């Protein structure tokens, strides 16, 4: 809907509350030389929000976003440590003006573990830009880079027990599972869910690669079939007594 603002009063709107340009965002305020709002002031949905890899120039805005949204704050040196060690895993979301409105801070586990494991250090989106799918896009972008660049087998994170919105995002949308509950994990004494997501290979029609879940189900199916065959054979042997002849017919003559 496009609201057209006129200087003069409209007879058909007598008695209606007056909406002044000062009540609208800056991008919708009409110019004094024009009686109407120009369409050029309305940014297109296509260019409003974007997700891209983070750079060193984004670190200050990432820290500011963290200070606005989360109680767990980090020194700027910690952001530098992440982007210098794992630059592939950091992503930001920006609006049409180039302002950072969300970020994901991720790394790989520093212990020499096989297979490699990723970790989400921090995820934050400004409250004014939530419910747009930015958090999901940031997380999936970092997940993809973990697999492509480091061949990660899974990724883990911690979330407050009271943060129901974040827990719903991780468990329902991103397919994380609760691995453990860590008592008093945060500085204020609140418990944290230790959550984990496993990365599996997607089925490819050309290479014939099966997912790990499919491989496990096929192995279980084969094992069940083997057990059924052995049980049937043992039951048939129990039915035969020593004095009872073999019910199988003799082999044909050559």
C-alpha cells in the first residue's frame, strides 16, 4: 500500500487524525517541494537485506550488534582472533545502507580431534530485523563453509535454557539436538543446553552416494534379515527328531 501525503486537508477525511511526515521513517518523508511521496524513496525488497562473508572492516559493527542484543559480550581482540584464524566461517547481514544488522561468529575446535568439529561462538540479529530468515541464512552459510573448507563432521553450540526463541531456531529449523545440560555455564549462573548438529552427505544421483542415515538403516535391515534367517533355520532343526526321516526329497539321478 502506498500512502500519499498531501499538504492541504482533504474534505473526505474531515475529522481523521492528521499524519505528519515527521511520524514516518526518513525514507518515506516527502520533500517540501513535492506534495506526494516519491516512489524512489521506497527501497526495493531485493536490495534491503543481504548476507555475505565478513571482513575486518565489519568487526566494530559486529561488536556493536553483540552489545545491543546479547548479555555475552567479547573483547574486540576476540573478534580479530576469529577472523584471522577462520575467515571462511564469519558472515554478516547488512541492510540497503550497508549497516550490519546481524552476524555469526564461528570457529573450528582447536583440539586435534578426528574428525574436525565446528563451533558457533555467537549469533545475533538486531530486533528490528528479526523474523526475516536472517539467522537461518547466516547459520546455514557458516555450516556449508565448515564442510567445504574443513570437512567438519558436526557443529556444536551453547544456548541459555531461558532463550526459547533461539532454542526453537536451533532445534526445529536447523535440526540441532540437545546433547547435555551444563550447569552454571554462563557468568550469571544460568544453565546452558549443549546442542549438536551432524553433517551428512546428501544423496547424489550421479555418484550414488547414500546419506549416513540411509547407510545405517540399510545395515540394520541386513542384520535383521540375517537374524531372521538364522532363527528360521534353528527352528526347523528343532522340529526334526532323530527317528524322523528327512522331509527333503532325494537329489535327482545324474
